[in-house]
């Protein structure tokens, strides 16, 4: 080898051999704790971890701060149905339609990157809490997707979200509520699938989830109100299963409660 190459190698070796004092100090002084309210585990001695926890904690408990320019408002018509304009019509932001209201539902518009990014931040928390995959947002976040996302806004914060997609009938199944077992020999036919539904902790038990379900089933397919018994759930959690049992569970002749699901 040439002397010049040997010299470079020796210099690199000397650099690699230097002790990383800063890293050692951080490791020795770290203290990992778990927040009892948001259940996030983080290092209390790491400025980055503390900052991440503050953001996560605030979003988890109170929802995400939401601009009044984000989302297409779902207006309540005279027949009490929430409807939204077609994609070909100019969408009105919540600031245009609800200047004097502090509580409303919006549909996320894929062509507006700011509101999509804000919703994805919420979905990050949702998926962490549900231990769900983080790669199931394309159907609502792209303009050619086959689903929609909706947010419930209250006092300038998105306190709840739902994402719903159009599904093929061959994905439809019944699930026995108490055992969580899927019935394979019967194939029902459902139209929409609830991918995610979430309400921040301080706003739960206020009927917000049901309002989101009603808004979504009337607006995912423009001009068509889908019957609630044609909506399926994607592997509901314990709390999600309770909501499903009340919203559109069906009692079988055997006495068992069945939940509409999709795979």
C-alpha cells in the first residue's frame, strides 16, 4: 500500500479510538419513567425526550391544535343530515362556514398538505395507542384513495378522528363479541370499513365517537348514505368493541352478539 493511504488509515484509527465522553455521561445520568396519564415511556434527563413527551402528552389528552382553515366543513342540513360538497365543487374551510361555532366536524382534503400532515400527526398517536400499523393512511391521504378521514374540532383542537374506507365484500366477516373469534364459514357483505376511530382522553364518553360515525357513513361516498349495518370494524379493541356492540352489533339467534368486521 502507498504511504499516503497508510497515513489516512492511521488517522481514522486514532479518531475511532477517542472515547465518547458525552455519550457516556448521558447514559449514566439517564432515568427512564412512564407517564401515568399518557403512558409514554421516556428519559427524564433527555431534553429531546422531555420535549417529545410534552407534545405527545398534550395531544393524547387534549387533541391537536387545529387551524380554522383546515378541512371541509360538514354542514347540518334541514333534514339533520351532515353533507359535504362534491370534490368538483369549491370546498369551504371551517373558517368560512363556522366563524361563530367552536365545535364541528371536518372532512380532510388530500389536496391540502397542511391538514393532511396535521392529521397524520394525530394518527401517529392513535396507532401507538392501539398498537396498530402505521402504514394504513394512503386510502384517505391521497387524492385517488378509496376512503376519507374526518376530524371532530372543539375549541380550536382536533379532539377526535375517524378514517373509513370502501371495502370489497370478500373482506367482510362476522366476529363473536365475547370471544373475539372470526366466523369463517359465513361471508356477509359490508360496504365501508372503519380503519381507525379515536377520541382524546379528556373528551371520551361525550358521544363524539358516535357523531363521527354518523358523519362518516353519510359522506365517504358522495350522495349516498350508507346504512350503519353495512359498516364493518377493523379488529376493534376492547373499548372499540363496546362502541361497535352499541352502534351496530347484531344479536344472533344463539344469543351471541356479533360484530361486523373486515380483514
